[in-house]
């Protein structure tokens, strides 16, 4: 029997100030602000992981993540949860549970907004709580990973019951599967595109891929595959329409890998190392946005723990479509892991990321900063040391 993922209604629309102990931090030297959004042990969850960040058509800020009930692990009783802000992340409405299937695992948020309708499409994945990734990859699990899609037509206040799209978006010889995590994009053509990854049966090889919709989210199709030794990924559309996929790498080079597509994600170039983007084998975030200093230009922003281990959450900027990354600012020097980026209506950037003092998984924090703050930091090479 297929799982039935339930959806809960939005919490009451009462503006909630940040919790005690989650006070905003402001640097004296530069306009960087930080506020804790999800804190381990609060609101009924042991741990919060896998952040995703989205600005809606009306300017609301949505912070998604996985609420892990009983521990930090990637399997077990895990729900997809959301906090919503109508003032750019200064205050947050009470937490919503977007999807919950009892003791099972629901997660990997990777939302995208359809700019023509304002509808928010929310891909996610599901597996039995008793099945872990290793068992799913080896096909010794009781079930497998399935792919689902929810949506909101009221700016994230409420969510439709997820509909399964596995048959259209997962090949028969794939075992593990993840949407994003992070965010999807809408191409200038109108195509909705979600970066994803999977593992192949027998070889257990990790690869990246994309799924897409050309009919406003009504139907989803499987795009091209990139591999080997890559998985969690984010994508942007460049000025000439080329798609740039940026991927977590298992190639042993301690750097990201990249691939491009000139046909909207149907085919991709072989994965290539990106030595300028150091990583400790971890998820990262990537967005393209209008330069607030000159809206006729675009910048790329990238965030990840720029180290050989999960620490030093760093935001980088590229003025040349990802060819170079000359500017970098360290948002948090301590333990840090997954992140998500968004360009805010007030022209600042926001980074929702995992961090802590002793562990990277103590809280999920929202950092807000300006392009000028990043540019004022030490050169990228120095920031990454």
C-alpha cells in the first residue's frame, strides 16, 4: 500500500517575535544580521535539518526544513515543516507542519514559484522510517524512495495534499532519490525545473539529474542525468539561457563539480571540477539575482562550508556567470553544514543555514547581508583559509 502523506492547515496568522536565546546578532563592522529560526529541541522536534528558502510572489519569506522527531539521523519519524515571515525574516509566524506521514520520513524540500500564477510547487521525497539510505541503495529495505509534489496557491499559508510523481520522475534502476535540497528555478521559457539526485542500483553510484514541467506544474518529466560521483545539486539559468548545475562531489578533490545544459536540462555536459569552490563533501546553495547596485547586471551567489570539514559557512559572489568567485564573506566560522539562499525584496541576500557551537546541527539560522558586506570582506582566497 502506498503511503498517505497528510497535510496540516497553516498555523494561526499571529506574528511571533524571535524566541528568547535567539537574539539577532549584528556585526559592528558590516551589515550582517542573524536570527535563529529553528532550534533543536523546540516545538516538539529533536533536530532540524535540510533548510530551504523561498521568496514568494507577494514577497513573503518561507523557511522550510525537516523536523526530525527522535534524533539527528536521516531516517525515522521526519516531517516537512515551515516557518513563514511577512517582514523579510525579522519575525516569523508559528511553525506549520506541511507534510507528515506518522513514523515515516518526509523531506528534501526544493520549492519553486511559478511567476505567471504565483503558485508554489513543493517537491519532496518519502520513505519508510525503518528504511535507511544504505538499505535503500542495496535494495534490502522494505520500501524505496518515492517522489511527491505539493503546492500552495495562497503564498504558503496552506498546502495541498502531496501527489506522487515517482513513475514520471524516477528510472526503474534508481534506488535512493533526493529532490534538491534547496530550491528549483523557473526558466525564461516558463519551464519549471527542479535539481535532483539519485543512486543507481547494483553500482550504487550517485548521480545528479533534473525534473521539469512545461505546463505550469500539472505534469512532471525526467530530464538528463549527470554523473558519476555527484549528487545534491542546485541550478541557475545564465544570461545566454545555459543552465549551470553545481553539485556535491565524491571525486576526492575537496571541491564542487559543475555541468551545463543548453537545451533546458534535457542533456548535460560531463561533470567537471570547480577548484574555486572548496567543499568538505556537503550540500551547497546557488542563486542568480539582479545586482542591487546596478539592476541591469546579474550576480551569482553561492554558500557552503568552505573548508575540508563542515565549518566556516561562507557566502561567495561571482560577477561573471560563475567563471570566477573573487568575493567571499564568512557568515559563521564555527560548525556549519547545509544552506539555502534567496534574494530579498529589500535588496539584501538571505542565507538559511545549519550551524552550532559544538555541532553543525544545533540550529538553523537566517543570515541577512548586503552585497557590499560580502565585497568588504577579505579576498576569497583569504576567507577560505
